[in-house]
């Protein structure tokens, strides 16, 4: 029997497929983020974040994100005549995204506006919203944000560069700093033989006199991970006569000639495709000292601390986007006679993911708040020191398994790239980066050990958890034990477990103050009380799944 042509054609009708998660406001649909902001910065105006959320959720920005990742950066070491050029070419969508990030001040808001008491929190929320659209290009944005405290170690350079580094008018040209409307900065720390052990660096810095920018040096050596090589300048570490020292190295020198920075190749990475990461060599490159000789690690420490904040923020943003896509898909897709979101097992998975996402958001925004107040409050200074490695370790460690579970909610559709349109696949490839970048898990655990060895840390942690005492027995048990464990911590082998438990306790205490009882109770029962399995979707029978899902993505 031969079927009519019209009947055959109908088999190609597309139905029971979800629509793209685009043209939505990523801020106004994110109740957990709004509530975290109300807790940490109740006077913060939200109109700017709502505007950013609308822009980042637009189909236009999602198209730019797809194109910037599909058409990856290309290295051009020479022109056709054989002249050395050392430039990286980007797709126009990369520049559109960079322009948006700078226009919203994500690279410089805390340094360019009058102190409002919540500049870091506002910028953190914006960074998370932008990450939902495209995280890769935020690497140079994050480094430009983080460079300010360290660069002030050379007052003359800071005086010349500070206006450009805080400008919101993006300028992608490779040109003299004084001729550009805005400037960006990167950093180069690690070398082949050392990785995180920067004291093993071999790049040599030879004194070369003094000028208007202070002590000048000539650098010879290499950097194994040199991210965003088209930035206008970099902070790098090199061995000076007095030891490991921090240096300011511009791409274009004050006499308008190009510095001797040779880009050897671009890294072929698992994810982060829109961003160029490179290997470079310095061949008698010119640089200026920042801070004292031999104090390079201390000089650069504040910069690393701020980029670690951004690792936690970025992962939290990716979690939120993955959750939103999963919720959006399961509300439209049907299987076995019901919408996926109506299936009991799927509801458990989605609610569990929602708890994890909200807890990550709460902890990351809390850390940003500590940055706002650490110069005025001893407690906030301790929290900044304690929670930076904790949030970076725990939130980023949870990211990859979170993305995998969210991808599974979409089934095979989640795994498909399809010309860069597979947003969930892009998120999954991106997740491991924030855990590795700026110090992997063990480095964070060691940083936590250094923080807890200070005499005041245990008491400050107890104060941080105090508002939630009596709210849940499992949290009370953990909160009561943690200060003693902090005081007694002497072995590196237990540092990861301590980082995990501090993160969970602080997350629970924050959720008590910012989230409904359904969220707080389910989080404590599962993460602290043991009513949980070894994968997402194993919440206990008494959890109010309806309330958690309604909060995660309101209709």
C-alpha cells in the first residue's frame, strides 16, 4: 500500500519540541538572585540589572554568543610579507559581546563610581547575568576588574591608565593607550615547569633604567597560559635580581612601537572557545615594576582573589542558565502522556537542581558583599579571606555534575551542538574551567588552611552562622562543630572536606535568611541531614517540590 504524498509530508511536521530559551528577562525571572540581593544590599536599585537581564536574555545576544563560539579566534603571527604581527582576530560577535560587557561596567564598576556600599554586589549580579548569555569573553573583563588593586602599586602607570581601564567605550584596536577610548588588561603567571607553583618561574627580568613609569626592566622567558593576548597590557611575574616580582607589560610601548611579546600558539581547549588563550614568549620585552622586587606574589594576590570571586559568580550564572533551560524544556516536552515537568522523577531532579543553584547564588553574592565592606569591617575582611577559597572550591566543583544532570533533562537534544546552537552542550564544556582557572581545588583547599590558621577565623565563622542557629537541627550540629574543626585543623588531607562543610553551612545559613522555608528545609534535610542520595533527584519524600519549582522559574 502506498501512502498519499500529503500523508508522508505530515510525518515531517515538528511538534513536541521545546522552543529556545530566548527573549526572556534573565533578572526578573530569577527570584533567588533578587532575594540574595535584598539580603546583602537592600538599598540597591534594581532597574539597571533588569535592563541587563533583558539584553542578555535576548535572541540577539544568544546569536552573538553562538557565533563567537562557532567562529573561534584565529592567530596571525605574520602578515603576507613576512612581518611579525602577533595578532588574534575575532568574529564581530565577540566584539559585540565585549562592547556590551564594558558598556555595563562589568570590568570596572567598583572603581569608576562613587562608593555606594554595594558596588561589588551590583557588579557581581551583572556578571552572573552576562555569564548566562556568554561566559568566555568575560575572561578579559574579569582580569581588567581584578587588576586595579595590584596596578596601584605603580602610581605613575595607574595615573596614565586608570581612565582607560574604567571607560565603558570598548575599543578593540591594538594602539597606544593614550589613543584608545577604553583599555583592557590581562595577566601572565604560569609557566610550563611550574603551573600553580609560580615560585618555579624562570622568566628573567633585567633592570633597564628608569623613566616616567618608574623602574624599567627587560623580560626574557615564556608564559604557558596567557589568556586574552589582545589585551592592552598584562601583569606578569618574573625573576628580578631581588626575587619574583610583579611587572606591568604593555602590548604597545610609550613610543608607539609594539612590545616584543611573541604569541606562539593558541590553546585548543575543551570549552571557552570564544576566548583566546595562548602561549607566549618574551624576547627582551619591556616592562615596568609594580611594587617591590621580591614581592611579586603578594602584589598579585589581590588580583587573584578577585578573579576567584568571578569563578564562583560565573559558575553560579551557568548553573542558573542550565536550570532555566531544563525547566523551560520540561514544561513544553511531553512523554508517557504527561509534560516532563509533571513526571515525579523529573520534578525531583529539577527541584534538587534548583536548590543547588539557589545555594550557589546566595554564597557567591555573599562573597561579593564581603568585598564591598572588607575595608570597613574586620568581620567582613575575615569573611572575604575565608569564603573566597570556599566559594571558588565548592561552587565550581558542583558545576560540572550540575550541568550534566541539567543536560540529561533535555535527553539527546541537550547533547547536540548543532552549529553552536546547543547552549546546554556549551555550558557543559565551560563548567570545568572555573574550577581549574585561578587555582584548582587543591590550591583552594590550601588557601583555606591559611585562612583558618588565623586566630580570629573560628569566632567570625560562628558569628556568620549565628542568625540561623535553632532553625534546623542538622545545621545546628554542623555549625556547632565547625569552629572547633577550624581551630583544630592541622592536616592538608582534610582541607577539602572542611571547604565543603564550611560552604554548606554558610549556604544553609544564607538560605534561612533569603529563601522560603520550603527551600531552606529541603536544603538542610538533603545536604546536611543525610536525606539524600549520591546524585541529583534523590530528595526525600517530604520535600515540597511544587513550591521549590514555582520559585525556581515563575510562570
